[in-house]
C-alpha cells in the first residue's frame, strides 16, 4: 500500500493505474486510511475533516459540505464539535474513514478499516463503501476479518509471507477450494445416510447430516431421492467453504 501511494519506493515491479504507470498527480487523487490512526487528537472532528478536504484541493464551502454529508452518513454528525480524543475508538475509526473520503477520491486504499467497530458500526461503514464502489470508485483494503471480506469484496487476494497464495473472485475461490459436500436436514433421524453408497459422513446430528461424495455411488440426486422415499426433506444444500476455510487451506 505504501508503494502504491509513493511513500516507499519499489525494489521491483511496477504500479499501474488504468493500464499506465502511476503518476504523483494520480496518487494525490487517492484516499488512504492507515491502520494506525493518524488524525490530530486535539482538533475537533468536523474542523479536522474539513481542513483535510481543503488540503486535498477542495474549496472551503465544498469541504464543509462533503464533511457534513460524510459525518451524517457515518452517524457522527452530533460529534462534529468534539475533539477526536473525546470519541470512542470505534468513532475515531469512523472519523478516519471520513478523512479518507472527504475529497471524493478516484480510488480508496484502506488498511484494516473495520478494526474496533461494533457490528452496527460495521454495517454503517460497509454502506458508505458500497455506495462509493457502486459509483465506480475501486476500493482496495486489507483485513484479517475474513467474514467481512467475504461480504464486501468482488475479488480476493490471499497473501502469506509476502507471497500470493490464492486469488480470484469469491465464486472462483469457492469453486477451486470447494468439495462435493452437502448438508441434508430431514424430518426424522438422518443416520441412514451412513449406509448410502458413495457417501463419506462428515457429521450426523439428529435430523441433520453433512457428507462428502466419494464418486462411487449415485451422487447427490441419489441421496436426495432416497431421503424423499423415507419421508420429509426440510433442506438439501451444497456446503460452500467460507473464506476462513479457504484461507487455512491456501496458507
């Protein structure tokens, strides 16, 4: 991220933007949120975001308008007159998001943007980021909160030890690391699934069974037909691996 932003020089490789080498002028049009909070603790929240907007080239009126809209979206409008240090850590994180967005950047680069946020605050920030993404602004962020990555991201890159271990769309990663695993929930006891040909049981718990197909039997339709002959089938679905499970396998 620091190389993309020009803070550090690259030892090798290239950074391109829309197919061409990146220029300092293009970098200035990016919004960046570091993992370490970098705002001034003694400044008032609204004044600070407005000042940062002006530093990015906005006029005073435009910076104030952008600040007011962002703080409203991030549900910080009632704290605009408070010093940053008076805010909770979660609210400080939301102020950091506002600082990265105030100048209407062409791209967003965010490092652990959801750190310290409770579930309600996560949804608020997700809504703001989704709005920008829908408007055509690419959002690049790093996070260890993989369920959130799975909710938000179209494309995922898994990096370990400086090496790319896996990359692709969510659907591509699910297909690449998925198995022929299914979950069935029936009206009675699901223990009979153990006796079906071509089935390797993962878990049986009363009416619910999770199993892998070994390829030696009739497949998932065979199991479903057998279940229907026995009685009620409440659900029958493929088990899609979570991003956390994919991460563990890839790394």
